[in-house]
C-alpha cells in the first residue's frame, strides 16, 4: 500500500505563509514517497472554528495547486470515535475528571511562587499539572478529563517509547528519538466543552485514516511524546514523523493567526502569485 500523508489545519482563521509551508512540505514528501495526501479539518474548538474558514482552506489549497484524495474528514463529525477512546482509557483508570479553571491554575502558580517554590512547566511553557495546592473553584461544574501521567507510564511497561524522526527537532534531534511524555504532566484529553482535545483527536484520526507519515512544524515536535504515549495506550500504529522549520515574523515569533500574520488571501489580493508564495517558503523546505 502507498504511504498516506495528511494535511490537517484548524479552521480558526485564514491560512498564512506558515500554513503554505506546511502544506508544501506534506505534498512534497508524499510525492517523493509515492504516497497520497488526505485533508482533515481539525474543528474541535466550538467557539473559534468557523465553516467559512474551512471553505477558505480548500480555496487556498486549490490556488496553491494542492489536491487531496477522498472526502475531507471534519473532526467535529467524529466525536463518537474520540469519546470511545476516552471510554477505553477511563475503563483502565488512566484518566480523571478535573474542574480546575485557568484562574484556579494561575492562583496555584502565584501561591507557589510567593512561597519561593519553582513551578514545573511543560514544553510549551504552561504550568505542568498536577500542581501543589491547586483548588477547584467550581467543584460542581463540567469537568475536563486529564491523563494520569504516572499511571499511564506504568501501564505501558518498560519497552522504550520513541519515534522515527525523518526531519529534525528544534535542537536538531533526528533519527530514533526517545519520547518524554512525563515532561507534559497530566494533559487534557477531553475539554469541558468538547469530548476530545487536540492530542487525543489527532492520534485517533490518524489511526482511523491509516496515516503512515506525519509531516508538520517543529512547534509540535515535543508534543509527539504525548502522541506516542496515547498510541501505545490505545494500541494504535506508529507513523513516521517529519518536523520542518518554521517561518518567523519580524518580531522573531512564528507566524500565527492570533498575531495577525498576513493571510494567503490578503497576499493574493495584493497581487502575489502561487510562484511568489513558493519562492518565499522554499528556503524553509530544506529540512
């Protein structure tokens, strides 16, 4: 069977040059491997995900000349698949309900720092749970569900956990990389407002779609540790991974919708051609 790749943007805004880079990296890798590309719309955010942005994604990909095989998979149509995975982990005692709000976590962090205690952080810089003395301000509210990291690590046994990196991580990591999911603490697997999370949905959908190769930006390199842990816990296959460099803006930060990075649509309206976009991203496709 030919390799299966996927491009999986979130419809929470218009695509920008960073997305064009990711798309080009996916389609180029698929062409080199003689594989095919699937399109998945990761629309699990009930507030920020919009149908008009999903439609714009397909419009921009067509303008860039990227086609895909089969129907588009929209994650919001498949919450039952994600809930089934949650039920399996729950039956094994590997997840627990958590009603901590962001304000609760911030209060616990402030209290710890006021007493001179160091607050552990995950690779994204967020406080790593569980946090000492964190108190739920709304114990009767709807819960999120978190992975019990200690129990999860105990459940996978002593077989080494890692992945094959065909690109490179932020520090040049390549080849067989050792996963370190404990760096993330008790991650959320199902949100309060949605029966899944990015981490859970991505591994479940990759398995269901038969994805064999995952190509994405280096900002998700360390999250692969969580994904490999979930794949092991759920008995899902291990894809090969390739993480590519990111495009930074003038401020040195990666391009992002939330920072108002110029969209592909605005560049197109300003007179950019597909060739202009490809010239702009080509230097970043080397890895």
